[in-house]
C-alpha cells in the first residue's frame, strides 16, 4: 500500500469510530435501566427530604412522571418566584444533580402569556430526561404551564427541547391561577433577561 492510501484508510477508520461514539451515548441515555438514571424510590426520597412537610402528594406526582417519561438521569432542586397578570415571569435557581457528572449550579427564567394572574414562591424539583451532557441542559424549553397536574398542592408541568425533557414539580406559597404557554431558559449564570 502506498502512504497516501494507508493515511486515507486510517482517516476513514478514525472518522467511523468517532461517529459511533455519540450513538453509544444516546443509547445509554435512553436506556431505562442505565446506572446513570434514578429510580422512583431515589427521587421520592430526595423529594421528601427537600419538600419536607408539604410532600404528602410527592409520590403520586413522581409516579405520574415515571409512567409518562420513565427514569430521569438528572434532577434539579431549587427555589423560584414569579408573578403574572396575563403575561408573567418566573425566576429560579438551584443545583442539577447527576450520578455520573456531579452537581452543577443552574438558574432559570421564563416568560409566559395566557390566562394567568397572581404571584407565587415555590420550592421546585425538576426531573431531567435524556440529558447526554451537562452542557445540553443550558437552553430554552417550551411548554404549557399551570395546573397540568395537581396533587396535594404540588403542580407538575413538562417542558421540552428536542429530545430533552424538564419536568418541574412545584410546591409553594402564594396564589396564582391560570393556564399559560411559555418557556424556561436554563442558564449557568443568573440573569434578569428571560429572553
């Protein structure tokens, strides 16, 4: 073989091997029994510790999400506040927890529009699905917010961006009633700009 042909074959083999790596990661992220995903018992235990005395409906809310989405491979624990009069805003901060990439600070902001009025402050647990890397978390997630599912004072919503899903479970104080569409923007640093 000539040097050029050998270099070409080595280059094609390296390219093929590199293109198979993302497929392997996707398959592991979608595997419900992957060691990097959380069981329902692990999420409920974390939620009970986090929400405290207001967590009586947590098991039902988590069961609902597990039946719809499967096992998450990350979760965020944090606090948020927001308000609305037809148009609304929501701001929060917390920590992303993963089994294979540690913990990472995360902030979120989001505008909404719809039939919505009031203000609230909430402790929030977000289940994160199909997260291949921590960097993939920091983006916009669209969805319908409001009382998508309400159990014993806990509200559950589902937001998505491509194949990544974020499911906030909120328990808080205040009075906010309505149904709206909007998005959450998750960032590494705090910002007042929800756009």
